[in-house]
């Protein structure tokens, strides 16, 4: 893990309150889909904790993230111009276990801002000719970042204003995938619903979880999630990607 002074290369709006950030990373750092970086707040916001963001792409000394304005840090970040610098810790966490795919059909599912890491995984699997299927859900048509989505994406909207009406699980039911293996990132409620759907289909699902973080280093235990059979795991260290069967969803 490296602490790195990164330079912003691109910071552009892709939908309302939704931005694509491109920035420099150390040339020799291996960055896997599903891993994240942690932004040390040097912005004049008064917040002290690091802020985690998943990579949406990486290679050749550059990386990207898609972020949504939620609070002070993300708002301040949206005002940053190319050429300005920020301190990041990277790479953090594990990644999606693509070695588990074997003969199965990878079905990638993104909810809202969970799109970033899922797009990274989509590109990575496409380069390996694994032909992933992609389902992405948004609240409404106006919030869809069309410029980022592959043409074959099954798009779902909660209000039915674009694509399939309903949740990403309604989108998943629209596609036929023999022996699906699910990879997903999105809100906890969506991950929970997917875990139950996968269990019913006797399929495996690997989910990237969001948790409030303190250190992003595995030291503070601020990001733990309950595990079946007792105990907890840290989202920043053992995660953020977990086998859905590991998580004690009834306590989430
Ligand atoms: C592993 C991981 C990867 C992430 N990847 C992305 C990403 O790719 N793009 C992106 O936009 N966001 C991502 N997030 C969420 C991101 O960290 C928060 O949006 C960010 O920390 C908000 O900071 P803020 O100061 O702007 O908002 P704050 O003022 O800190 O919070 C604003 C609101 O957002 C909620 N919130 C803040 N942080 C989190 C969090 N970590 N999880 C759930 N709710 C939170 C707060 O409860 C509050 O209601 C990720 C989080 C994790 C744990
Ligand atoms: S954020 Fe401190 S242990 Fe995970």
C-alpha cells in the first residue's frame, strides 16, 4: 500500500451529481477491479476521516473513479480542476475473484454509484473474452451516465422512466444466463436482495460492500460486517468484496 500525491487529470460531470475522476497513480502499482483508494482529506471541509472510492479503471500510471456528491468531501472534490493534487492511499482491499468464474457466465450487477468497480470488472473480463453480462440500475432516467455504459447494458430504473422498470433483480430476470456467477456492487439493501436471489438459484454471488470507514488500513475496526458463524470481518481489509454466503445478512 502506498501513500501517493496524485494529480487530477480529468474531473467531469457524467450525470447530475455524478462525476468521472481521472488521476495519476504510481506506474508499478497493480490495481484490481474491486479494490479501492482512500482519499486523505486535504480539502477545506473540516472532515478528518479518509474517504474510500472504488477504482473504475486503471493502467499505465493512471486510474479512474466514478463518484457521486454525497457530502462535504465529494462536493469539494467536484470543484477540483485538472492539475490540482490530492493525497491517496492505494491500493486498498481485495478485488473480485475472477479466478472463480471457470465455466460459469459472469453476470455483473451495479446499483447507482456501484457502477465504477463493476465497469472496471466488465472491461477487464471483456479483454479476456469472458463476455460478461451487465445489468445497471438507477433511480430515474435523468441519472443514467449513458456515456459510461456499454451498448449491451440492461438498464433498470426504479420509476420505469428508462429500460426495465424495477430493481436490478428485475433486470437480471430479463436475461438468460446458464450457470450464472454474480458480481455486484451497490447499496446494502440491493446486495442483500441479490444474496437471497443467488441462494434461491443455487448460484454464487460476490458482493462489494460499502461501510463507513475510519482508517481504511485495518486498524480501527470501524468498518466491520457480521459473518455467518459468528464474528466480524473488516470491509477495508478482508473486503470490500465478499462471498455473499459469508455475510450474516439478517444483522445488516
Ligand atoms: C469500499 C468503498 C468504495 C466506495 N466507492 C465509491 C465510489 O466508487 N464512488 C462513490 O461515489 N462513493 C464510493 N464510496 C462511498 C464514499 O466513500 C462516500 O460517498 C464518501 O466517503 C462520502 O464522503 P463525503 O464527505 O462527501 O460525505 P459525508 O458528509 O461523509 O456523508 C454524506 C452522507 O453519505 C453517507 N456516507 C458517507 N460515507 C459512506 C460510506 N462509506 N458508505 C455509506 N454511506 C456513506 C453518510 O452517512 C451521510 O449520510 C465507497 C465506499 C466504500 C466503503
Ligand atoms: S476502516 Fe479502520 S479497520 Fe476498516
